[in-house]
């Protein structure tokens, strides 16, 4: 539960942290965020393949889970520091830690019960419930932490959760010895050495070569980027290996192995869409969705995010705008520094020294607790480095950092102004941002009182909370439906369930197409109801498809290749996740969602054409 809490908290706010320019984020471009998010999600799902083999052959399950917990906690604590080196270090540690943790905690749950133990299913139900509880709590925890403090505080909280979870493991170390059972060695098994020499090494060589080639090809640099290109090239020898494995298999093994290929394709395509939640859907929710939430009770006001200036750029004329006195027009660099919560001494002096502005950089105690996230640290001018550049897609970005990163600040405070007798936080904005706030207003547009804000639902409360809640609510209904069909003598085969899952996934994208069209592709806000309906529909698709994938791998693969073919499932998910990151770096338009829906329908059509063969193979192996 604690590990899933950390993971879903991370996925919920990682993309926002990378692109944010108003709440202390890193201020990178959307395209860069897509590359980072996709690469992280790809490797976080690939490393469990290796981690499971290392645990089974060398470390054992308890030690592997312990190492994974410590590495992930260290990763989250690294993300708790606003620093690019610590940011990338944190992502690497999380990928490594997840590799040791994810496959082995599941194996331990299975090993707690004998194969014929009636409590086994109940144990996995409790385990599955813990996963969804962790996923649900993650959004409920991330939102107030970053609303009141910062992104970094939310990451630190995830690290604390991993420490608690790892502590529970250590406390029950002896009790869990019965679950630390390694599989018996079999000379026919596909071993670690074979994995490295026939899969990993060729993939690494192809990937490195692909990266350097991609840097030299203008169409790659200006489209998918060299990192994504390298990942795709690195996957070529892996896909070729699995194709040859099927071709060279004997007549008894070939039908089962061949049946897994379309299952892999379906799984990769599905997770490509599902994991848009942390990327493209998060961008859609953050920028294009009407997130007004005046219905949030005052008692839980920490769940109401305060709307920053960028929110009003595509808002309707009926939405109240900030009092103009609470916004100060500055140059672009000062706006970027304030958004990063870093000010140079000269910028701070310029803002507070102008008598016409009447600004003060006061102690955080002068403002309300829920306004203290406005606090800026002040550094000597020579310590603050501001760089502007255009990414491969021509989007200009400005990054702000302190060099060296452990430099001491010369002060800190919240930029305030006395308005109508009250001390009110003030936000420095560029002329373009200022004009955007009031662009769509009319004479009837209301104005907020100084110190008052439009209250919003955090984007991660939409993209991170709805799916696990719907999983819990809909699982019994989906199970009952399939049971009802079986009772009537019309059971739905496993292959057809996967097919239905893909069709339903395409329908969910159609829902977003309608929502994006009504919002004129970001020119206006889209109602939250469209995203809620999207998650309702795609969760039904998930429940039809996702549970079937891993189950089919264990049943269709020969015993000597189960570990390897399980790795194939993780690899297909990894490829889907990388593509999800690339797609997330694009714009969330109706055209984009239409293309995705058509692509998923194409996969569904491919599965439909193969249904007779898949059903035959599944029946042959008793799956």
C-alpha cells in the first residue's frame, strides 16, 4: 500500500512539477516533460523483469523488497530537493527500487499460502485492495501538500511512506520467512546470463547507436527526439528475438507463444492510453478543464487550489478575475524567477524599492498559512542562473536555478502589499500574462476582493483519484456480469474480454474527443464531467483487459519460458509507456484524441481477426 501510494503520488504530480512555472516547478517545456515522463514510466515497468530474476537467483524476496524500499525512499527524498541533479538521481533510484520491489512483493503474497489454501484468493484480494487504497490516498495526500507547501513536500511525504512500509517489513522479518521461497532451479529455464547476452546487451547497443544517429537526423530531432528514437531502435532486437522464439518453437509450444504476441500488443497499446493520465490527460485537466470547486467545504479548504494567473487565459467572462492591484507587471525573467520561488537580490530590491509599487518582502507569518507557498528565497545575483532556449518543437522555455545548488540564501519572504488596509500577497507577471488574465472579460466580469482566489480542484485529484475509485466500485459489477454470462451458458472467452477492453478504451477516447471539441481545443474550458466520464469508461476497459494479461502469460507460456515471457509483458508495457510520454509532449486536441481512438480501434480489429486462433490456443492449454 505504501509503495503504491508513493508511485501514484509521483505519477499524479511528476508531469506538473516538470512543466510548472508558477508554484515552484522546474519550468521545462511540455515536449521535454513528455520525454522525461515517458522514459521514467518505461524503465519503471521494465526493471521489475530483472528484479524478479535477481531476487529468485541471488538475493531472495525479503532482501530484494527491503533494498527496493530503501532505494525508492531515497529517490523520493532526492525529488524533495529542487535541483536538476537530484531530480534525475531521484528518478533513477525510483526505477531501480521499483525493479527490486514490484515483482517480489507479489511473489511473497503468493508464497504465504499453499496452492490449495482457500485463503489464497482472499489474501490477493486484500493485497489488491491495499494497492487501490494506496492509489486513492496518494491524490488525497498530494493535493493539500502542494497547495499548502510545494511539490517537493509531496515527494518527501512519499519517501516517509516508503520508510514506514519498509519498517513494517523489517518488524515482520521473521514472520515473512515462510514467504521467502525461491523457485527450484531447472536446467531448461531461461537464465540471467541468457537474458543479458541475448536481450539486454543487443538492446543497449542498438539504443546507444540509435541515440547518436537520432541526434544527426533533423527529422528525428524535430519530431520524436533522439531519446525516444533511441528507445524505439533499442526495442528492435528485443522484438526480433521474441519473433524468432515463436518461429523456432516446437509444435507443442508454438500456438501458446504465438497467442501471446497479440496479447502483448493489446497490453502495450492499452497502457499507452491508460498512462496518459500522468501526462496528456494531466495537461488537459490542468489547462483546458474548468476546475472551479467552490463546493469544497471550508473545513477542508486545503483541498482547494488557488488559481494562478495562467488559469484565466482561456476562462469565460463569467469567471471572477483577480484585482489588478494584486498583479505587478515585470519583465519575463523576474516572472520566471518568482514562479521558481527564487529571486535575485537585485530583483527583490527593485520590487521592494519602488515607492510606486509599495511592495514588501515580508516574513511568512504576515500572511495566512494557505498563502505561505508564495514564499521566495533570495540569493546573490551571481548565484542565480537564468537560461532561455527553444526545444526541438520551437517552444521557448526559461529555467531558473541556483549555482552551486547548496548555496545559502540571503533571505526569504512573501511579496506583499497593503491593499484596502489588508496585507495581501502580490504576484509578479509579465505583460503577456497580465493581458491574458483579462483578455476574455467584459464589463460584467466580477472582480475578486484582494486576497481572495478562485478555488480549484487540483488536476491530480481528477487524473489520479477517479481511476482507483472506479476500480473499487466497478470490479464487483464486472465480475458479476461475466459470472452471469457464464451462468446463462454464454461465457465470454478471455480473448474476447481483451477485445472488448480495447473497444471500450477507444470509446473512452471518443468521450474526450467530444469534450475537447466543445472546449475548442483549449480556447475555452471544458467541463470536468467529460474527464469523469472518460475515467468511468476506461476503467471498465481496464477491468476487461488488464487482469487477463499476466494470467495468460503464465498459462500459455511453456514452464521453462514463463519468466522470459513475463518479461515480454513488462517490455510491451514499457514500450506503451514510452509512447505515452511522447504523446504527452504533444497538444491535447480533439484531433490527437481522434488519432489515438482510431489507433486503438485498429488494434481491436487486429485482435478480432485473430480471435479464433486465440480462443483455440487458450482452449488447448486450458487457460
